[in-house]
């Protein structure tokens, strides 16, 4: 258990997350069965914990890659999405599932989806664990969604506040 977690209020427990991840993996496995190769693209760094739990519950073959973007400064969205690190693999012709920890304004996912489509991916879908309702600035289709969450700053299970709290096994309000 991470230290310095005593000031946090737990919003989603480890157990609830586990159940939801299994549910999502079941749906994804069903939808992508016999559809050819699936490339899972995790957005660094927040998606790493969710992605690693999710892929271990899939019963289809998949490849894994990562991409890094930045749009946040502390607790504030800057509104500008920057590509920090590109994929290792070529996305051409691949069925891609973007895996993300949380969707807030929607700018990050919109930017990445458009980027991958313009680079000739065969299909691009989105899976997020958390959907922050009420702060969307742009329309983006979420194909697989874990939980709707309130408009509060959350940490844990990959989510950070200035790089801290990612290793908490639950989601908490800062
Ligand atoms: P969007 O582009 O505004 O949808 O922002 C998505 C990104 O902002 C996520 O990948 C997170 O890194 C970050 N983010 C949004 N809300 C939170 C939060 O409550 N806690 C931690 N990070 C967040
Ligand atoms: Mg992120």
C-alpha cells in the first residue's frame, strides 16, 4: 500500500475496479474475436495499471504499444495536447484499441483517435476506465467505459497528481 494515502477519500475500491475490468475485458474479447490482430495502445503514463490488468483478462491475442501525450499541468488542463512519445509500431492496417485511465475534456482522446486514423489504422476504438461527466469540451465516442465519476480531481490506479499516487490500488478523491 502506498504511503501518504491517509488524506484521501476512497471513491472506487480495489474490488469494484477488479469486477469492472473483468466485465470490460469480456466485452472486448467478444467484440474482437476473429477480427484479426488487435493492437492495444496505452496512453502513458496513467493507463499503465489499468492496461496491465485489462490485457491479462482478455482471451484474444493482442499486441501492446504505448504513446505519450501531455495536456495537464498539475490539476489543470491546458487545452493543448502535445505528442511527447510516439508508438514503437506502425499503426497502418491495424485494429487499434486505445486504453486510457480517464476522459475529461475529451481533447486527448480526440487528438489521438484522429492521429491514428490519419495514419491509416484499420479501426480505432476507445476504452476508458473513468468518465468524468460534465467537463467535456469536444465530442468523442467512448466505446468501452468503466465508471462515470464526478467532476473532482482523482488519483490512484495510474492516475497521478504531479506524479504521485499512481500506485494506489484504488481510486480516490484528492
Ligand atoms: P482530457 O484531454 O481533458 O480528456 O484529459 C485526459 C487526461 O487528463 C487523462 O489522461 C489524465 O492524464 C488527465 N486527467 C484528467 N482528469 C484527471 C484526474 O482527475 N486526475 C488525474 N488526471 C486526470
Ligand atoms: Mg493520462
